[in-house]
């Protein structure tokens, strides 16, 4: 994250960032929680995502090819959070 991003209050994506409360009405699941549940509901979904979205040697995500994104990317965080849910459904 650049200094200007930090000054603007932008936070780099991480598992910790996902665990902070979402802005909104507080009714129903957040978009991230819904995405985690969706991925966990797909047979092998989280593992398939993590085969593509993993950390490269340069610290970026191997699956985010359009624009280099620092690992963990949003998709990687969602898949990582879905892994325990996916394995509990077996």
C-alpha cells in the first residue's frame, strides 16, 4: 500500500481486514460473508480457487493477472476463509 493510500484511509486486503465489521445496515450477511458461503458451497471450490490465486515469489497473486495485486488478494482471502466451511460439509 502506498503512503497516499494510507493517508486516504485505504486498508490493504488481508484476512484481518475481512474480519472487521462491514459498513451497512447490519441486516443479513455482508457481501464478503455471502461470497465465502458461496465458495464453500461449491464442491472443491476453495481449493480450485487457491490453485490459481496463490503467492508468487515477488509477493503478488498468481491469479490476478490484469493488474498486479499483493498477496493475499480478495479472492484468495475469500477462498481461505471458505476452506474450513467447505471441509465441514463433507
